[in-house]
C-alpha cells in the first residue's frame, strides 16, 4: 500500500484543482518561502481526520477554504483526496479487496465536513479504523511538520507513548477494549436494573402468592354463606309477609276510631269559639274602663305635679325678692363711701395745682441758665475742634504726601523690574499640529471601537446560537449512543438465545440458512417455528436435497413458496416438500370442529398442530426461534439506521465543535482587540486633553504678557508723574503744618465753660424732677376721682336694675297665686271623676272572670278529647310505622334475592328452619371471611403474570452475568496482549534507535525506557549520550542534535512498522551540510520500504530525491505546481 497522488481543490492557497503525482520512492517539494508548501502537510493531516483548527494553523475549520486573492473570489468549499495503491491488500476492513483507495474529505463554508472512501460517504471513525496499524494518521509519526522534530524531543513521556502505540498497532486493541468496557458497563447497568426489578418482583410475587391463597379461601367461604343466607332470607320473607297482613287489618280498625274522635272534637271546638267571642267582648269593655281610669289617674297626677311646681316657683320668687332688697341696701352703702373718697381726691388735686404754679418760674430760670452755659461750652468746643481739625488735616496731608511719594518710588521700581523680566511667549504652532493629529487618531479609534462592538455582539450572538446547537447535538449524540448500545445489547442477547444447528455437516457451516431467508407473518411465526424445528437451520443450495428431507438440516433448493402459504410466508427457498401437503387453518386447536374439515386434507393450526378429520398430531414443544430471528432482523435494520444517524450526528458534532472553537477564538480575539483599542483611545484622549490644556494656557499667557508690555510704559510714565506730584504735596503740607498756632489756651477755656455748663444743668435737672413728681401725684388723684365717678355711675345703674327686678318679681308672685287657686279647684273635680272610673273597672273585671271560667271548663273538655285523639293517632302512627318497617324488610329481602338472581323458597310452617342456627352459621362464615382481612380477588391472575415475568427476568439476569464474565475475560486478554505487544515494540524500537543514533551522530548511545507504573499507563523517556558528552537533560542539546535524535527515533519507528508514506517538512533546516548528507543517505536507504515526501530548501536533500515538485505563487495568494524531472 503506497500513495500515488494528492489532490487538492480550494484548500488554503491551492485555489484550483491541483494534483501532486507521487510516483517515486523519494519525492522532494521545493519552492520559495510563503509559496504554500506547508499547506500540503496541512492538507494530508486534514484529510486523515484532524479536527483541531489550531493544528492546521487556523482559527476555525472553515479557514482551510481558499479565502480569495486580489483577482480571485473565495471558494465555496475545500476538498482533499489521497489516492492509494492497495494491490498488496494492506488496508483492512471492508475495503481490503479494493486495489485502489481514494480517501477524501470536503468542507462547506458552513463548516460541515464530509468524509468518503472511493466515493462512498463514511464517518471519520471509518477512516481511522481503515488506517489503524499502518502508522498513518492525523497526528502519527508519518507526518512531521515544521517544528515537530524539536517538539518530539521536548514531549512529555505520555506524549511519546503515542508514537510507540501507533508503531505497535494497538489502536485496535484500545478500541476493542473501550467497546468492551462500554458494553460491560451497559451490561452492569442492565443487570443492576434487572436485579432491582427481580428483587422487587420476588417480594411482589411472594406477597401475591399469599393473597391468591387467601382469595381462594374467601371465595369458598362466600359460597357457603350465600347458601345459608338464601334459606334464612326465604324464611324471613315468609314470616314478614304474614305479619304485614295482620298489621294491615289492625291499622284499618284504628283509623275508624280516630275518625269518630275527630267528629266530637269539632262540636267542642264550635262551643269554645262562641265562649271565646263573649270573653273577648268582656275583655274589651274591661280594657276601655281600665284605660279611662288610667287616663284620669294620669291627669290627676299631672295636676298634682303642676301644683307642687307652682308652690316651688312661688317660694323661689319670694327668695329672689329678698335677695334684690339686700342688694339695694348694699349698693346704697357703697355709693355713700365712694362719694366721701371723691371729695378727698378733689381737695388733694387743688393743693398740688397750687404747688406746681409756685415751682414753675424757678424751673424756667434754671433751664435758661443751663442752656446759656451749654451754648458757651459748645462755642468753646467748636473753636477747639476746628483748631484740632486744621492741624489733623495738615498732618494727614503731610503723611499722605509722604506715603504717596514712597509708593510712587516703589511702583516705579517694580515696573522697571517687571519690564526687564517679561519675554515673548513661545510659539504654539507645534502644539496645534500635535492636537490635530491626536484628534484625528482619537476619532479613528472611536469608529473602530463601534465597529468592534458591533462585530463582538454579532459574534457573541452567533457563539450563543452555536453553543446551543452544539449542546443539542451532543445531547442527541449521547442519546443516539445510548440507543445504539441498547440495540446492540438486545441484538447480542437475542443472538446468544438463538440455538445453533445440531449435526450440521462441516461443508455446510458457512452456507446461508433457511432461518435467515424466511419471513413469516407474526400470527404464524410460532406455528411455523414449532413445525419446522431444526429444519430452520437447513442450508440453502442445490445439493444434499435428500439429506435435507431425511435429516431436516441439509441444504434446500431455491424455489417458491406453496400457493396456500404465499399470503403468510415470504422466502426464496423451495418449501414444497414440507408445506406443500399442508393447508393453513387460522384457528387454535380448541376452536376447531373436525367434522367441518375437508376429507383427505391436512391442516396446520396456529398452535403448530397438524389435524385432519380423523387424526391430530400435536405441535412439538420448542422455543420461538423464528420470532426471535425476525426480531434480530428488525434490530439489525434499526441498528443500521442508528449507526447512520450516529455517524451524521458525530459529523455534525465535530463540525459544530470546530465552529464553536473558531467562534470562541474569534470572540476572544475581538475582546482583546476591543480592550487594546479602548486603551489606546483612552491614552490618546488623555494626551489630547493635556496638549489642548497646554495650548490654551500658553495662548492665555502670551496674551497676558502682551497686554502687560503694552500698559507697562504707561504705568511707568504715570508713576514718574505721581512721584513728582507727591514730592510737591509733601513740601506744601510740611510748610502748612509749621504755620498753625498751638491749641493749649483754647483747651483751658473749653474746660472752664464745660464745668459751668455741667453745674447749671445739674440744678435744672433736680428742679425738673421735683416738678414732675408733683405732676405725677396730681394725675394719680385725678385718675382716682375719674374712677370714683365711673363707680358711682355703675352703682346707680345696678340700683335701678335691682328696683325693676324687685317690681317684676312681685307681679309674678301675685299671678302665680291666682293660678294655684284655679288648679286646686280642678284637682277636686278630677278626684271625683277618677273614683267613678275605678268603680266601672272593677265591674268589668268581674264579668271577664266569669266568662273565662266558662271557657276554661269547655277547653278542659276539648283537651280531654284531643288527648284521646292523640293517643289514637299515636297508635295509628305506630301501626303505620310497623307496616312501613315490614314493607321495607320485605323490599330489602326481595332486593337481596333479586341481586343474587334467586327466588324465595317455598317454606312450610309445619317444618320451619332453625333460624338461630342459620344466623349463627352465617355469622361464623362472615367472621371467618373478616378474619382474612382485606382480600385482593385479582391476586390470582396477578400472581400468574408476576411469576411468568419473574422467570423471564431471572433468565435474562443469568444471561447478563454470563456476558459480564465473557467481557471481563476478553478485557483481561486484551490487556495482556497489549502489555506484551507494547513491551515487544519498545524492545525492537530501542534496538533500531540504538543503531540509528550512532549512525547519525558518528557515535554515542541512545535508549528508550518506561516510566514507573503499569505498562498500560506508563510513559516513555529518552536518554542519549552524544559522543564526547554527558547529557543529563535533553534541553541542553543544540537544535541540530535535537533534530538528529528525533529523526533517529522516527526512523526507528519506521523500521519497526513502515508506514505507506512519510511527509517531512524542512526537518533538515537546523542541520549542517555533513548531517544533511548523513540524513539524505539514510532517507535513500529507507525509501525502499516507505515513500518519503520531503519539503526542503537544502540542495543536498534535493539531489537525493528521485522526483522534484516545485510550488510557486506566480499569482499573488494562489499556489500552483511546477514539475521538475531530472531527466529533462
């Protein structure tokens, strides 16, 4: 098996259909850097089943599709095909017989991948299984890409183990072991569920067995109780019927007596009604008399209350009159006292007025003297103040002039210094240019951020949708795996249950059997299976026909089905010898009447029996292997559908996983780019703000300096003028201050005048206080006099009011005395009328009493009759209830008899049954039934069903345990074989590695060893010792030494298990010319066993190749081939 061609279409830079012919054992691919040579390595790995886009130097699986170039549109799909020559039959599986194999893979722009072998669509798993053991795979040692040589040396022990496993060809063992473990886990799960169900079913079956036995006992007791109850009910019915007739006669007699009592009661009730009318009239008259008496009594009581109230009012008026007289006397006394006080106040007022008149002239003279002294003091003070003000103004003018002179000098000095320090501001043209550049960059980044956010949102939405689709596909895939495993387990179980043919000749062991080519309707499967029996395993063919007829298990000739059976059987075998003499009879044995069968004809029934009018041949006992075989066929068809569905789901899952990884990488890249762009935008915004702020500050500073320079000259000139003017003012102020007279004499005269003013003012204040005190006393007496006048007026008004009130009280007292006299007369008349009404009331009361006595006697008579009638009604009701009770018992017994479809038995009074014995018997039977408790009458049928299910489930458990034992033995055997194969492989690879290493290094040693632990899980370590060196760690090796070591290991693997081809991508890059020569010689040596395709830039490697293929990019972005033959 070797590679003949590689065909690419739309894959990466190979936009056109491109075919690489691989005709020579050693082929070289050459071309400049970036022309697409390494894309060939990616194409081979991709078609062999690589699913990780990163391993193909991409972000998503759709990145392998040609994306387009300057003058080319992108492709809609990418496809790669490997053409193999399999004339040696090294490829395994279903394609071992094909002389040529074409393994292809195609991907659409939506990410869906399709695999095919010779144009037939397959799963990725099928391609992996096809190449198992050949050393060829997506990540095997047969494809060495750039940088992989150094990674082999730096790989972890468990990663190196993969190469040994590939060389040992144990992938098939691992696959079988995994499948066996999966089946074993599934079988254990099934066994656990079956054991749980069996345990539950066993307890349920035991319980149902007890309940079924109880149900049988209960039914027997029920039958006995029903028989005894029938006899008892019949006798009770007979007795009740006689009692009902006697009670009916007694009820008629009581009804007639009751009617007589009702007639006499009517007469008594009429007499009572007449007496009640008379009594009512008497009560009405008594009531009227009683009302009149009550009304007169009420009027009499009201009049008495009015008399009492009048007397109380008269006493109250007399008391009020006495109070008013007392008040008049008190007011007269108080008026006399107030008049005396008013006279005293008037005398004091006159005295004080005379005293004030005497003091007024002296007070005026004191006031005039004080004012004159004050005027003199004010004049002296004004002169002193004016003199002080003149001196103060002169001093202030001198001080201000001197201060202004000093400030003018200082201002001039400051202005000179400032003019010397001011310089022109720097130019801001550079700042303006930088600000404009930063603003443009900031706006560009803002637009980029918006575009990135939109793309990020779109990618996030697509990622969420893809994640949901991927999760759904994974769930569907797991469900499909579960269904597939369940179907496979059920199929294996059915196949194990299917019996093998007995006494089968060896030459017929591989021939197809009748069981596999016989399709029978479900209704006839059991009958045909029992009838044919071992003949179902007869081999189809044209030979040994007589053996088939004699033994029932030989070959059958191909032919047709008898006409009578064609509606029920489909088969390509000739069944006339066995079924031609039989007719189908769609009935069971128990339903067939032999006299209705045609004479001389044999029938096959649904039970598998052969019958005629005169005979019956019972069916042979056997299992339903024909029905089981049909189940096997159905399960095989379902399994095929499940495998197809599972393949589609796995491919869809791989595509979804690739797309999901691509979207995740894209989303992460977008996030990183967004963060970087946002950070750049923030930095630019900060820089722009700083530049703008600096530019503004510098512009303001320059304007301020310019304005300061403009005004500085004016300020200096003004300062010089102010200094000269201040000097002149200072000189004038000093001269004016020196010319002013002293203020000592004016101060002495002012103090003397001010003292004179203070003495005069004190005397005037003292006299003024005395005058004011006299005026205050005068005003106080005047106020007391005015208050006395008001008090007198008030007392006069109160006295007049008291006199008027006393006169009104006397008039009211006289009117009240007249009214009381009239009411005394009315009271005497009303007393007489009330006595008359009381007499009338007593008379009507005696009449009511007499009528009530007559009515009572008649009512006593009526009550006696009513009591007799009630007794009669009670007796009648009792008889009626007795009749109803008897009627209900009759109806109950009749209903019970009818419910059991029984009629009352004829009973003879002369020979009555023992009712007590029957009752005791029934009670005892019911007690026995009740003692059984709750009875499940359906337990008998439920027990039969549970027992059948228990037996079937127990058989399945035994089969599952046997299956587990077989699987455990198979796994143990696989583990032993794997350990042995791995150890043998490592030993052989070690020998080749130890021989190739010194060949490439011109000496030295190399060794592979297992890490600690079980070989099934241990890793591989490499120990090398180049000539003249002691190496403790492979990391200290140079790049060339690492490459030679890795090549020695790869070639050692090839010597053990030569792959059909090997792709090497620039493995000679880190080697010098001498090592390249040794590598080329080794390639030439091994090219006899393995095809080598080498991508190289080294001339010595090119010289070693049998064929050179050039790759170039004459059109930008599009790769094409340039074939080079050495013979040209």
